[in-house]
C-alpha cells in the first residue's frame, strides 16, 4: 500500500511544462486521498499546495543561472545543501510504504540529490521531461544551429563537440556535471522506471545508457482549452504560448509573423519579454495567464505556432491546442511534428528559416477550407497523442505500486 508520495522537483511554481505536470500530479494525489510531500529547490511558496494539505519542504534557492558565476559553477555540479535537505527528510520520515518521484533537478538541485535518492532507489520513479538524465546539454542538439545530435553522450566525440550555446568551456562544465550524475547514480544498475513523455525519446535515452527495459513511455495528460471545436477557419490570430526564452523560439514566431503580415498573440513571460516587446510593437503580448483566461483567447486563434529551436520531446501546449481544434505549426524537430502532419492537424517546418515559417502562416491564413479541415482533424483525430488526467494518474500510481511490490519482494 502506498503510504506517502514524495514528489521531488526544482520549482514549486509552474513556469514550464515539467513543473506544471509535477503540480498537477500532486493535486490529483491529494484528491484521491494520498499523503503527499513536495520537496522543492526554490522557496516553496505556493499557496495552492498549502491549501491542498501538501507538506512542502523547500531548499530556498533560485535557478542556478540567476546566481553569481562562482555559485553556478560549483552549485550546479554538486549542490551540497540540496543533498543534505533530501537526505535529512529520508532519515526522519522514510517508510517502506513511501514512494519517490523525481521530476526536475537540473535547474536548482543538481546531480547531488541522486546520492540520497540512491538509498531509496527501489521505491524511486524518474520522469524524463527532457534529456538531462543522459545528455550534457539536456537537448540532444547543437544549441547554436538546432541540429539534432547523433553522438553518444559522454563519448570522446561528444566531449569534443562544441554544442553549447555559450562556449566550449561551458560545454566542458556540462560534461563534468553529467559525469557527476553518472558516478552518483548509475542508471545501468538496477534502474528505476524512466517515464518518457514520448515514445520517440526511447532511442535517445538508450543511447545515453538507460536500459530499454527501464523506459516506460507515458504521454502527458492533456486538458483542452475548450471542449467545443474552435472554428479556426473564422479566426485570424496566430498564437504562441510558452516561456519567452531562447529555446522556445518566441523571437522566431515574431519575425515570421511580421514577414507574413500576420497578427501574432504571445501568451507567456520570460527573460526575452522586454526585448521582444520593444522590437515588435505590432505583436500582442498578453503575459502569462491561467488556463481559464487563455481559453477565450484560443477561441480566436487561427493556429498555434510552436517554433522550438531544439528537439521538443512533447510540447503540451500543442496537444492542448489540437484537442481544442486549433491547427499547429510545429518545428520539424518536435517529436509530435510527424504525428500532427500525419493526422492532417497542422504543418511542420524549420522555424529558424523565417521565410518558410512565414509562408506556413500565410498559407493557413489564405485557405479557409484547408484550415477548417485541419481544425476538424485536430479536434477528432489527435486524442491518441495524449493521456486523460485520470488515465495518467492511474498509470503513475500503477508505477508506484509496482515499485513497492518489487521492493518488498527483494
């Protein structure tokens, strides 16, 4: 029997999909009556968690990249306070019926937390929201060009490759951090389940040393913005939803929309926000909004654009839009892109090619019948691209029970 679920994640307030999923799981666990603890790397200040009766234990740190350089170099390699915090919780409160689920660790916690978690590895589940478990830069791509990487992580060729967006020295620092993770927690020995958010992550994870038997694809839960199909063919706005950071490509969407003469609405915030607002006064910037406030804006959307610079393992906003009947213009390296195109629910292209992305926007805006066909296909033919919330939670609980049964049988 599951006595307590411990969710471990860098952040306690959602700024991206991984934290949003971690928080959604906690809410569902509490609704089903499970005692839940949230171990957070940040301040842990989330009133919703407290209201749900979740025990929050917080490290009180900020994202590593917002800290002084020296702190980043040392703390991101091995964050000793994080190790001590999680080790102390396990010492005081762990029971044979406690299960642990690690979501995000690369932004605050660092590989140090794998040392205390190795003590409970028989009751541990890992989520692969990205590739930080195996790839030094977390994306299996050359960050300056967006080219998908075919190298084996930590191989001589990998170490020699200058795939970092900043510098080769920074790449070597990333290599060192991945080496710490491997030394601290060997995924090839008695690996916990690694929940991959798309089947196409499998070969990348295997190449990084995760045994095939440990990889369990589990599609993200999808809550459509609307329950009725958005009549996209009657709308004119192209919508971008996401954090305004380099990897998500909001600047690529802005540049293409300007070239296409399209009206672009940007929903989200982030470090690129101020510069984008200054450079693109013609773009509608709505800021970061709760789902309830996004829904009426999505109802005005012709299409959603997801111009990620690097391979997107899933792209939750894309499936949320698809299930609402909004066609998607996806980066051709997104793992969902072939699924979207195959179902006639959208198009894909290289987002760094401004002319091609602008042409994709213009084509949808000029073709009402084609847009309607994509909208109907998105609404009716993409339900297999995500999980329902209940189905996702059932799968998580099944994985937890499996860990407990294996631990008891060991």
